[in-house]
C-alpha cells in the first residue's frame, strides 16, 4: 500500500459549506494557514437550494471581511415581516423598533461568494474527498482522506474545526461520556414549493390559521418560495397543484388579500427539529454550525448561527497564534452556546406560536391567538421579536 502523502497546516477544516469557508477566509486574512476538505463536490453544494435570511451581523461579516458585497447588490433588504392571523396582517417594523434590517439572500449565493473568494485568494479547498477519518484529538491531530484523484493524504494540524453540517462526522469523534445531546422533535414539517409567480408581498408573511401555518417568501421577480405546515410523513406525490393552492388559500387569503399563484415547479417536505451538542469543543476539535446545532427554520437562524460560531472561533485562533494565549479558545464553547440557546428559544417560540398544535383543543387555539395579540399590540412585544429576528446586538 502506497504511503500517505503529508500536508501540514495550522487549522484543518472539515466541511466547505459557508461556515468552513468563512473560517478559512478569516484565518487567511490574518496569515493563519488552513486546509478545507469536503466530501461533496463544488457543484453539489452549489445546487443545494436553501433559502436564506441574513441578519445584519452576517451581512456585515460578508462585506467587511472582504468576501463580497454582492449581498448588498443582489440581495433584498427587508425592513420588517408580517404576522398574519384571524385574516389580518400586522407588520413588525424592524427599522422603527430596533433600527436594523435583514437581507433575503439564498444560502447558495453565500457559498458561491465564499468559494470564489477562497479560490481567488489561493485557498486550499479540496472537494469530493472520501474515506475521511480523524485521529489523535488529544495530541497532534491528523485527518486521513482520499482526494478526488484517489491519492491518499494525511493532513496534520494544530487544531481541527468540524464544520461538516448536520450529518457531521466530526462530532462523533467526541467520546459519548464527554458530550451531551439535547433534542426536541416537532410534530409537523413544512411542505415547500417553488412557484412561477410574481411576488405576493415585498416582505415575508408568517401566517397562523386554524388550518395550519403558512410562510410566504420571495425568490426572484418571477419565482417564489412558499411553505405550509404538514405532517412529517407527507408524500409530495399526493399533492396536485390545485390541492397545494387550496391549502395556501385557506391559510393566507382573506380580507382583500390574495396570493399570486402560478405553476408549481418544485415541491418538497422539510422535516425539522432542535438539536444542540454540548460542549462544542473536545481536545483540539472545535464544532461549528450545523455540526453542533440545528434549529427549526421558523426563526431563520441556522446560517446566522453558523457564521456567528465561526466569528467567535476565529477570534480564539487569532488570539492564540498572536499571543500563545488559549483564553479565548477555551471560552469558545460557552460564548457560542450562549447565542445558540437564545436562538433555540426564539425558534421554538416562533414555531409554537405560529403552528397549529397537533391534537390541540379550543383552549390551545384561543391561547395561541392571545399570544399573537400580546405580541402585536405591544411595542415591547414587537421589539422583542424584531431584535431576535434581526440578530441580537453586541453578539456579532
């Protein structure tokens, strides 16, 4: 058997999604070496269509760190959202309440911006690798992998960053006795569609109805993304276009508002749950993004949390390589988890407030409407939602 070829670097990064590439980019700006390895191809990642709401802090990170300002040119700035219930819309005005906005910008575009920046800067990013294994987390970490040409490598590093997504290989390297997993399963999923239609609204509509939740989002001038609450085991093949639009109409239309409809060009069922892995560090391994936590999409927090993790982790690496001091690296997990749990709470709250509970009785429905009224009728209530949705101050 041929001997493995050796690469030495300072930080080995598992995963070339937005989290891994952003970490590699930030490190490179400070002269810290990294090698990124990814089991998917560049094309596969770029074709994985995922929506994206970026907090102002995430936008600032992309622009100020020199990745790209395309988000400001091609993204849509949203200064609020609408909560719709009892057939009436109530606008949460982010600018008025907290002086911030969010940007509608697909996660795919974030990846493309980061991948292009790493390529332009000569970053070492290796796609389509196989046979990845991690070794010696307590000592001098190593990663074994086989590249796209079949060459076997040993990647030697000071540290490993596990940013390899919700199916993370990295997190399973942490001994069971050294970690705790927190789970919450939700009794519903989202039925998502892409439709060839003009925009129904300039901002996102979060609709609570007795027939279930719906989210009306935007994509382009001619293609829109929308979701409605469904059973996690729903089969998309059982849903004709007429049945799909009936479901949306029953949850959103009314009092003069009508969705703009069109041909359905894609449909999928999106299951979700809350998950947290704690701590987010073991030995020389640091977890970031979906490898360490997932949230339901209702609060639009997943990608933003990943980018925040990376910013905090970068600060730890930067401090270590400048001074030899491990204080910030040692604080990484606690600092990251503080925001993770705030995001879990916000995502859980938005999900439970807007979705029709399975088997809920009349009290549950009336209480939910009372909660929604409490939020929209109080400036403090609206401000809480606005602050959490746009990204908490002082933590980016």
